[in-house]
């Protein structure tokens, strides 16, 4: 039996949180372990959370008061770097998208998304750390190519052909085992490649690798 994905819902619209909770109550592999109607409330809840009810993924709204989603994400990434974050918001602009990705957000889903898309995003973020649609990749490319933006990740050493191959598969949301099977290598070898790539490009996680790859025009789309 696959591991149950524990999620938290953070949104100042109580009815929206209740509606999502009801949707997820009908799924066997995803369970809501925490809810909060503000960023400050969520931080307080996490401080008191045991391992059993600590979420794997937090679904966070941007437009909240008194602490907005930007400030909440920065705080969460500082205190809980392993907590994956999905932005679930109607505030879906390119500059916002690019900024949140730089902060380490794993996915950006509009509030009008359907149940299937949201579930797929949660499953992908849980398995591989990211969920980017083709439209998301195009948005990020536009953001990185803007005259007002600078690529923050710079390469210290040139990636080898094999490392670029592994990087592409990581960015396409394949797990280490899936990459190993596809390249006829061991899972441990892929894990070594991943760590070496992170060190070379100066990224902290998979999201950082995606930003690097797109910013350096490494073709990702299948």
C-alpha cells in the first residue's frame, strides 16, 4: 500500500477550506491533517504539531491577511525546508509565478482548477518535488528572459552529458528509480548524479534545478 500523503490547507476563506477538506475526505491516499485561516495561525499550528500530523505538503493562498502568502512561504522555507508548498491562488501572474518558484514553491495551481488537476499536482509534488505544466514552463521562461530579471543560479562547473540527461529527467518529474530504470543505472548512481548537479549549479532542491535548466535554455518539454 502506498504512503498516505498528508496535506495542510491554508486559506482565509473558511468555506473554501471546508470545501477542499470535503473533496479530500473522499480520497484514500490524501488526507488533510492541518487547516488554518491565516499564515500566522498555520505557523502556530506547525509549532505544536507532532510528526504524525505534520504535513508533507501545504496548499497555500497568496492573498491573506495579516501575513500574505509570500511572507508565509519565506518563513516556512526558513523553518521547515523539507515541507513542500503548492500555491493555490487566483492571483496567477507571471511575475508572481517566477518569484514564488525562486522561493522554492513546488507548484502553482489556480483556484479554478478541477479536482483531477489538483490531485495530480499533489501526487507529483509528493513523488518528485515539483509539478509544472507546459504553460508553467513557458511562464517561467518568460520571467527568466525578462530584461528586468537576472538568473540567480550560476554554473560553477560544466555539466557532463550524462548530468544534463539526468537533469532533464529530474525536471520532467521522474523519480530517482524511474531515471535509473530509463538510463539502465542503479538508483544510488542517480542519487549521486543528483547531488553532484545540485552542487555544480548551486541549487538547493529540485525547484532550483528547474529554474536553472529553464534559465539556461536546456530543453525540457518532451
